């Protein structure tokens, strides 16, 4: 999505932003890590900043503006990013049980990823063309 002349790899729907605005007062600043599968499926996991420690093998995809004090950073493992580097991800929310330790679990809602292929301009911007 275009934002002030730059392209972003991640975005958030209005519905997910509303949920994030409700979760932030309870949990403090939040971050996402896109799960790679196994126990958590492929759900984006939402944690209080500092609860999930990222490392040198995690890629910062970008930060989303959910209308809270600070942008919410979104990470993915480097190995998974190799498969997803040609996609734009949008964090959305639907009814259902959240995965693992993701903070939305008790709300009856769960975050999910919607993806699309990057367009030609985005591919060029990210050096993938």
C-alpha cells in the first residue's frame, strides 16, 4: 500500500486496528510475529513488546498504524521470509479463538493474514524485479 511516496510490506484492516486499540491499554505496546506453522498454524501472533524476543534471524517487515501511540512492528523469520518476500500482508481479524499465546485469545476474535502478490512498482521498490 502506498504511504507518503513509499511502499509497505504490511498493513492492517480497520477491524484489526479497532481490536488492537482495545488490547493496547490492557497489554501495553504490542508487536506481531508471523508464525511459521506447526502449533500456531500460520497466524500472526500478537505479543506485548518484550514478551517475544526477536533475534538476528527475524526480519522486520514494517510497522502498522493502528491508531495507538506507537506503530506496531511486524516480524517474520528470515527462512519464512524467503517464501513470502513477493507478497504484501494485511493483518485482519475474524471471529474465532486466537492461537497460542497471542493476546487476542480471550476476546473471541483471532488475527489472520490476508496476502496478495506485490505489484510491479512494489517489486521494483523492494529490489525484487
